[in-house]
């Protein structure tokens, strides 16, 4: 019902949460008396009515957010902001956000040029199965060939076993599919770094990234420059280029690619 503003307020708040890390109401699943108070109530009301009167277009809503001056802020801290609003609830800077597990995987595939952008179709089973003792089969993620076509599909099409999660995705804070997760947790642990460096899929994709760079450029200097532009959206500094070239010369270009995709600048939106 167009007169039920709770629906529209709830939707725009949830979309806001995905872009900014925290909703205008921080309890995205609770707009009741036990929920949080909106930090910007007038903004929430305006967004809800704009969304409703605009025909409920999510595309238009996303565009409104990402083209705003608030979204375009840098993530750098300021002493004055930290002193008065250390939690950044008033949005005096952009919140640093680590990419979700599926987005990390998709970003690596995009960097290697192997991301399958086909839309729709059946979900991709990125594992082998064999009969189990009970109803649930034995699910083998580790032995699945990283070059299988199923591994190249976007994360949104990944077949999820509710009772047997993918250890790699689980290490990157992918929620337990057997539970509701209104808000994803985000952590930074040594296990994540080890997974990003040693997982078979990541190792193989690093080799594909290096092969693509060699096809596009003859010299190591140009290859490193392209790697920075594609992974970070910028050119490397003189010192960065020197260090990565030295590492690539000593350990191979593929291993240098593994270091880049395991860096905070690649994994965090800021």
C-alpha cells in the first residue's frame, strides 16, 4: 500500500545500510520500539517518499546514493570528527568497508578477465559430492578444479550448502546460510590472509592475472603499471613500482599478483 510508509522507509534504510555500512536506523530488521532511533529522520522520510513516488525504482535509489556528496567523501579521519562523533553516525567521512566474500571473489575474477557475466540460469556447484553416511552428502570444496567453468560464475549464482559451508568463503565472513543475517559481520584475521594467499582458486587466478598482464605488455615495468591500474584504479608511485618489480623478479609475477590482491587497498572500499 502506497500509504504504508513503513515499507518504503524500511527498504531505503536497508539499501542505505549496504552503501554506507550502517543504516540511518542501525537496526535494519527492527523499526519498532526496541529498535534504534534514526540519526537523520528527515532524510529517511524524504528518501522514503522519493522512492515511493518514483515508482519504487531501486536503480534510481542506488543512483541517488552513489552520486551524493556524502557517498563521495574520503574515508580519512579528522581529529574534530573523532572528538565529537567517533562512530561516524553523522557521516562526516565515508565508512571503510571490506568487500563481502562474494565481491572479493568476483573482483579477482574480473581482474583476471575470466569473470562469467552471464545472467540467470542454474546455480553453480563449485564442489564435488559423494554419498554420505546420512542424507547430507560429503561435499569436497578443496578438490574442485579451480579452472572449472562453474568457478567463473559470479558469486550471486553460487550454490550454497546450508549445512556444509565453503571454508574459503566462511573465512571471509560469508554468513551461515542456515541462519538469517540481516547485517553481515566484517573482521580482519590472519586466517583471511592465509586463505587469500594459499587457496587453490586464488593461486590459480593469480596465475591467470599474470598471464593476462604478459599478453598485454612486454616489459615488467609496464606489467606492474597495468596491475596497479586494474587492481587499484591508479598508477603506482616510484617506490611501489620498484618494490613490486623487485618482488616479481625474485618470486615471479603471479606471486606479486597474489600480494596485490591480498592488500587492504584491493579488499577495502574507502
